[in-house]
């Protein structure tokens, strides 16, 4: 999932990073300070994660994109005969 957030300073960046580290349902995250975008990966409800980040950081959060991972076994070529 990709979020747009206002990341003005290092304090904002640290607050967002700390909030993301505290969330157990996230597998990993990426923060792009220049673009003001935060990408999170894992099994979670997008709305719940956005609300938690907003509450913990006191920053406006806008969901830009949500992508679901393919089910296990799909997309990796498993089970296909040549």
C-alpha cells in the first residue's frame, strides 16, 4: 500500500518511522521523504493501518494505492507444465 504524507522535517520522518516500527502487522516499509510517500507491505487492512498511522503521528494520511499480493503458488510459475 502506498500512502501520501507530509514529511517536512527529520522530526516528522522519525515520528512516522517510529509509528511504522511499532505496528506488528507490517512486514516492511519504505519512506520517500522527497516524494512524501510511505509504502508498507504485509497482511493488513489498509484503512486500519492508515488510521493507526494518523493517530500515532498526528499527520494527514492519504491512501494512494493498494495492491494485493497474489495467492501463494500464483505468479511464480509453480504448477505449470512446459
